[in-house]
C-alpha cells in the first residue's frame, strides 16, 4: 500500500494486480544446487524442463496464516470441525491406523488435520507414505507445500501422475507418485497444483497495512481521507479529448483527483472511476473513510474486509469470536447445521475419498469413502433432550 498526497486529500492506494504479480509471484528454484538424498527417480533433464511451476507462491499464501487472526481463525475452525476424530468401519484400515508410525507428538487425527489445514490455506495438502525396507507402507509424515516441487509425468494411458521432489535443508529427495498423498483444491490456473485463498490475499494485506498505520502513523496525526483499491489491472497514463477535440495526455492520478472533487458529499460516495490502464476493465474503487473511521483506525473498512474473509471461508462469525451488534445470544444451532452440511461435510468427503483411494491402491482392501467417520459437529452441539430423541429414533428404526 502506498500513501500519497493528492490535492487536498491523503490517499491510501492498494492495487490487487500489482500485489499478486509481485509479492505472490512464485520463487524460482535451482534444483542443481541441492544435494540429493535417497534414490534418484527424477533425471537432471526433468528437473530443469518438467518441473511444474506453482501458480502463485505457496510459501507466501501460507504466511497469511501468521498475518491475520480472522483468516487463521477460520482455517483452524474448519480444520478442527473437519477432523474431530478418526474412525473407520473397515477393520483393516482401523487396525493399520492404530499401528501406524507418525511423527513425534502426532497421531492419526493430528496428522490428517495438518493435511487439511494446508489444503485450506493454499489449496495443497501433502503427506508422505513412509515405507520400510521392503517397500511396505508403515506410516505417514507431513510435507509442507512450500517444500514441494512437482515434476510432470504421465502413465501409459495419458493420465497425469507426477513425481515429487521435497526440497528441505539444502537437500532434495525424490518421491514417486504412489508415495505421496496430494489433496488439492482444483484451479483453472494449474493441472498439477491446487490453489486457495488468493481472492482474500488483498483483504489480508490491506488489514496488515492498516495495523501498521494504526501503530506507526496515526499517533503522528496522519489521517487518510480515501482508500483507493485498484482492481482488474494496473494504472497507466492515458489520453482524453479536450473541448476543442484535441487529444491531451493525462495521468491516472489527475483523473482520481478530478473524481474526488466530483464525489464530495454523500450523494456520490463509494463511486467507481474508470481510468486508462493495461486492461480496459480496470476499476478504481474510492472508499471514503468517515470521520469516526479515521479517528478509530479504518473501522468501517476493516469490518468490510473481515466480512470478506468470513464469506470466502463460509465460516459463521461466531466461530471466530466475532461479536455482531444486535446478534448477541440466541440460538445459532441452525447456522451450525448449515455450516456442517454445506462446508464441513464436503471437506470430510474429500478427505475420505483420498484416503480410500490410497488404501485401495496399496492394499486392495475395498475401502469406501463412507467407511470413514471424522466426527459430526452437529452432534456435539445437541442438547441432552435432542441426544435422547435421536437415540430413541435410531433405536426404533433398528
């Protein structure tokens, strides 16, 4: 975010396109500089020609978890609601999970929760299928999305089945397709990589900038009159036609200053201004800050940005401890049921399908997704009377 003085106004300017093209651009990596450990599965030629670039920086998307408490709270709430427990009707899977090896201080529930946490945070969750000397699958270990390089590969039928390289501590280690569990959120930007949280990156970045302003600048008396958000492109100089029909060069900020003059008063607040840019569809949103917002640290804008984060994650505000004026107390069980049915349950189904496929691939146990039980949020919220009613109904149905 940049702050500039334009005429009689202080403007805070944030460009979504510039932000994504700079801060979230994937970092290039030279795999030749890392020492290989373990068996080589990926050739040097493949390392340089077949590595599929991340659509956006997974590392920076994960860093958003450390930037905003609402975003982090939503991810934690979704993770905990998705993996509340682990159970499976298939006795072979249940026995395997009980005997499996996990990292220190981890168990079957926490390792699966980590998988889903990173899936939600950047669109990619990875687990390594740990094998013994005989190649038998014996346990699970996590692999951070920021450590992963995906190498293009196809089977004999033309299906995309990549190999993976873990890059960590100046070392690289190859993994075959069948040794990695990769749960990804589909994206039109990549067939190999999933992608998540990109739409709210600008929200989180602006909130972070506001926090910095609240601390560093507001105490010095710097007040922002308008917040300018650039959407759909970047600003550039353009031309306009004057009253005599001549083309005159004009810069974007002159147009913004002109627009600010025109929107004085409440009648034209929250206006959209069209300005010359690389894309003809670029829009400049001028968000006026009310006096109480400026004195209180962008209160209205922060509320709008946080509501955008909650809407993206589809998490009820109460779950992340956001108090809503006029909505304190009351019964929110219907919200929780909708949250479970339309948000949490699909995530559980996604996880169950991935695990069923992996167990069937390695062991051929005929595992079905519906065999898994990760817990039901609505059952936890039931009152004693509701639990008794459900028990009696289930007993009568037997």
